[in-house]
């Protein structure tokens, strides 16, 4: 298709025009800092996770019960097995008879 010079060509080119938003000017300082910023953020997250894990580690007041001991008790001495389970449940489960305890809040509903 041959285009004529003059007003027709000018009008044709104006119809072809599509406005668009200009591109952002790249900030070279931000580009140089982007890597170290992510490294610092990752290090901070790792430190927080390490501290949270350290704080949640159970204290060594009571030695952990060996599961092979529980299995042996269950198979060989059922009475002692029941007593061991009662000790474990008293140490690890909340006291349901205490006022203001876990079940007290649920009893309101």
C-alpha cells in the first residue's frame, strides 16, 4: 500500500499513535544495594528463627521418657505402664480442675 504524502499520511500516522506510560528511570544505587538487602533480610529471619527455637526448647527439669522403655513396660509390666502414662499426662497436659484453666473457658459456651 503506497501512502501519499500530505494530510492523509499525517492523519494515518496520528491514528497509529498509542499513548503509553514512560518507563521509570533506573536507580543504580538501588540496583547495587538490592543483593545485600536480601542477604541482610535472610540473615535476620534466620536469627529470629534460631532465637525462637532456642526459647522453645524444653528445660531439662525432667528427663525425657524413652519410648523403648514405654514399649517394654506395656508388654512386660502393664501396671507400671499405666503409672508411667499417668505421670507423663500430669506433666504435659493442662490441669482441667484448676479454675480459669483450659476447660473453664470452654465451659462458658
